[in-house]
C-alpha cells in the first residue's frame, strides 16, 4: 500500500506515543528526494543512507558530513559492508540502555524498545530489517510498495520493530523530486516523467559513468555524450533494436537505460549533491526544528 503525497499517518496513531526510535531509510543517491519526518514521533531519530554501494562514495561522505553539521547522524548502509549496520545496532543498544535506566529508577524491570522504520517506497526498508534480524522475516522485493500492511518484527532481545508501508510526503517537494524518484525506481513507471528522469541520470554520470554506459550498450562513447536526451535514447535504441529503432520504441529503450543505471551498470552515481541540494534540505531541517523538534543529542534525537 503506497501512499503518494499523503498526509495520512503511516502507522496507527494510538501507538505513536509508545514508539521510542524512528529509523528513516533514505536513498543514498537522493537524500533530499527521499527525506521526510513524521512530526508526531517524539523519540530518537536515526537517518540511514541506504544503497550506499550504488552512490558516489565521495558524495555520500559529503552528505554524512552535512547531516553531522546539522546535529544528525546519517549512517551509510550497504549490502557489501557491515560497518553501517554495526553502527546502527550500537545506536539501538544505546537507546535501549537509556530507556532501561529510566524504567529501572521507577522499579520496572522489563524493557522493550519499540522502533519504527519509515521511508519512501522501495528505498530498502524491509532489507534493512532483514539485515538487523539476520532472518528473512520481513517481506522484501524490488517492486515499490511490497510491504502491504503493518508487521512487528523482533530484531533483538528487548527490541521490537514496526515495519510500515512506503510513504511520499509534501506534494510540491514530491513533484520536484519526481524525476529522481523515477530514475531510482522508487515510483511506478511514468512515461510523462521519463525525459526528466533520464536527464537527471545523464547529468550526473561524469566521465567514468559515460564510459561505462558506452561499454555496456556497445556504442561510441564520445558521440553519445554530446547528444540530447532523446537523441541519446535513439542512438542506444538503434544498437538495441538492430537498426529498427522508431519513436514508438523510445519509452521502452528509455526505461531499459534506467534499469541498467539502477543496477549500477554505470558505476557509482549520485543524483543529488550537497552543493546543489544541501541548501534545500537544510531549509527542511530548520522548519522541522521550528515546528517543535528537540535539538538532537549525540547525532540522533
């Protein structure tokens, strides 16, 4: 159940007050387009930059520094590196210990830390849960919106996590980020947004990315890079279609190019840079603090 530009809660409101930690799963290649905060959650906030192995490593480090400069901890997560999950686990242990200490002062022995995972559809929330649990308990998949309902998962002794459907917030920001969301496969295919998605991807490839694209599709790299978006699609399409490329094939070829990009065929590419998109994200964070958010301590809040 995917909620698009929705104001509805993504979890039962009656349990909001009992949730201790919110893990926001952002896409490392587009932190701004996938950023949102559930304002009614008042506990600790942990931001993760998922699929970091597909993002430009230098840009991800800049995003981590950007979050740190704004008093927040952003943890890169990758299927190829356990360090991010180790750091995430440490933060959950710290949150459990703080809650346990408070309860112990009241004479309460048992402590259960209640965690919720939140994020745009298909950013990898269920995969993150599976890595935390070490089991395939949460349903996962490549199709946006695979999580159909609400389910609690025990990720460790004394730590329960609520998985949630994906959500897209703030229509104006969703509309502005739509090309990047489509390029990353975070929303269903839309031919009307295809040109913008391709432009967003092409404009961030760099020399290495263009070289890998040319090699992958077996085309002249020097020539393809100097074409317009649709000229590039046609040029690659002639190769894929054996010279029988027509305008009717443009959407099919365009989505095939995006599919290859999502799989990392063109190397590690980020669609959002701190230089270009950091100011807007800083503005969103400032609005969050003005709305009553508490200043984070130790990188989370």
